[in-house]
């Protein structure tokens, strides 16, 4: 059974930092590529960061480049999103995501609120 278990999120002041985690399990392959998305209604869900299974390929959206860092610890089956210099416009629900073998899986989401 595939599971993407998220943790992290919360309320932070502008300029602050937060870290999100996503523990991935249940895939037949040991490690899979993973993405972080966010959604702030009424906007559409957008991908903010992506990492390959070996971390050899990493991509960021322009909106977070230079402030967010995606990383992974394959020994722990965990992917992280370190978010620094947070802005009010980063407020959203953040989701970890895996697309594998023509299937798409989502974590339950974590609310990140950036406000003074």
C-alpha cells in the first residue's frame, strides 16, 4: 500500500523558515522521484520543487528558487522541503506528490501560513 505521510507546516512570520517532510513507502522500487506542490485558493495547484530518485536532478519554480531547498534521505525514505525567507504569498497548502507507473499519489497536505 502506497503511503505519502507528511509532517511540518504551521504559522510563521515573514522572513521565517519551515521544513516539510514526506515519508514515502509502498512502492516496489526503493526510491522514486518526488514533487512538492502547493495550492492557495482560488489559484490552481502549482509545482514548486521536484527531485529525482537519486537527487541528481532538482528543479524549482521561479517563485521559490533561491529560497526553498528540496532534498532527500533515501535511507529514511524521506523527502524534505526547506523553506526560507518565507513571504505572505507562500501561504498555501503544500502537498508531496509522486507520479509512478502511470499513477499519481498525494500526501494529505500541510498548511503553511506566513503572517505577522
